[in-house]
């Protein structure tokens, strides 16, 4: 059975000429004023019932299968979170090789109008895309990137080992969310993401760190420079964005088929991912004083979008960051490793 497709009437709103930055969080997500049933509210109980009694190996197989429905994959991940997900190994995260060389990142300035046209109706400002310009070459060394973003379970180990004070804003009443153990951790600060990477590097003796912007984009877009990790056309079955209609995080790796050329999962949607760099204009580009610059001055760039943001932020070239004026920014991170 294929994944459940998006319902166009559910989460593909049109904002006309209104800028998203001027909307409330509820308006920004295109939510109705009154409660309506979620996209998978009926399918998930059936999926859990179907999976009753399955072994961990069987749950892993269901989660990884493109033949499983999205509901079955999410339910499999939910059960694995409670039973213990063997994919989540704090001290030995699965790292994938990404080749280096002369690479290209960014957006060709001549394509800016086309991008604005493709994402018309989402209340977007041209300056937000102008930060991606110009497309330029640079040299990258080979590196490794984690298959999955860092999860709640891994961040918990960091807290227990170090006594670090910052708890994720998504932990209600400051309690570890066991049912979300294998979901990406969010919302944390860039400083906390840095501290986690430094802790694991020291504990393991390996070169763990956050990826640079160029590394993140190269790993996501690949040598073909794709608009999304899987290709040129957006597909709400392949990434947990607002269009998908979940409006909550998902177990890592549940969106099968959305991986990048190098096999990396969840680079589009689920949670936004900090890079190691603050925003700066690309070589030959213009420094953009958009709302994030006005709020922060300097700010850490994040990539990939989230379950609470639309498809424009899931683009491999999109440069973003945390907006403290909104409660719906799901800020997480994944590890890179120097070779």
C-alpha cells in the first residue's frame, strides 16, 4: 500500500499578498478557527491495531518499507520509541559519507523570479529568497553526515551526563517525552546544539560537530543541485511539512523515499536544523536585512524546514533561522563529522 496522499483542501492554503511574517501562528499554518480532524486521526488507531504483537525487527522492517502506508510507518516508529529503537545509538550515530571536491551551492540570481512564482500564495517576501543568491563554487573536504537528526533520547543522555541546564522547549513540564524518544529533539538553542556536538566529540574521541551551511546544502541537494533532497518536485508524502498535515514531529526515517542522494533522511521537514554558521551574504551577494536580521542582528542559519512550516523552507537552498516571536519554530540539529 502506498503512503496516504495530501488532501489539497486540508493544508495547501493560499495567503494571497499577505506576508507570512504578519500573520498569527494559527493563521500562518492555515488552520481553521474550529477543530477539525487531522489527516491521520482515523488511520493511526487502525495501524497500531495491525502492528500489535510485532517484534522489533518486524517494526523496523515496516518503518523502512516504501510499501507501508504512512500511518503504518508512523505507528511502527511510535511503538519503537516505547520498546527501544535500535537505530538510536547516542555514542555511535549512523554516519554517511559525503564526498568533497569543487561544489556549487546557492541560487542563480536569474532564477529568483521563477522561484517566487513557484511559491506564490505562501505569503513570502522576495528578500527571503535573495539570501540564497548568487550560486557560487567552493571547495569542500569529504565529511560524514548523520543519517538522522539528533533525537530526544540522545539529548537526554547528554543532559544526564553533563547536567547541562537547557531543556528543550518541547518537553512539557520539563519531563522527557518517552513516546517521542526517536523523534528529533526540538526546540533547542544553537548554543545547546554546539554543546551537544562538543560533548559527543570529547566522549567518543571523534570529530563530531554541526555541519557548515555548504556541507548541509551539498548533502541535501547533491551534485545535481536538486530543489528537494529527492528531486525537483515537492511531494508531501516524502517530507513532514505543514502540507503533510501532521503538524507534529515524526519518528526519524519515517518518510521513506525522501532521502538525499547520499541516503540522508529528514533533510526536508520534521524539524529545522542548525548549521555551524551565522548568516552572512554569499560571495558577490547582498547582505539581506530581513525580519530575522532585525530581530537578532547576527543569527545562526538553520536549514530544511519543519512540520510547522510549508514547502518553501524544505528547499535545499533556503537559508533560515529561529524567530523568537513565533511559538511554532521547531529548531533541532544533526551531526556532521570531520574525516
